[in-house]
């Protein structure tokens, strides 16, 4: 544990930020899994709705720098391509 007061504060801040980012990352992964599951089950209407929600979540997480913006774009693109391939 840090001895200097500012270092102790920084450690507290980092832990709080780490927990917040972890929850956002979990939300991001869950949104993608829901879309993939809908695509695998063959339910196109549900998959389209979930893709819209997932895209919003992915953009939100990328805006907060939890994931890189290119990773967000790549993920959305792959989900959209998988949805299009259903037809």
C-alpha cells in the first residue's frame, strides 16, 4: 500500500475506475452475446432489434475509452454482416 497521501488517493480512484470499466466491459460483451444468440437461433426480427441496442451500447463504451473505437466499429460490422448473411 502507498504511504503518500496523494498516492493513496490515486490508488482509491484507480480501483473505483477499474470496477466501473469492468462493469461497462461486461455490458458490452453481454450485448454482443445476445445478438449472436439471436442470429444462431434464426430469429431475424429479434436479432435486428438486439443489434440496434448492441450498437448503442458498443458506441457508448467506445466513447468512454473502455474499448478502442476501431474495436467497436469492427464488432458492429461483424454483427451486421452475420445478420445480413441470415437472408
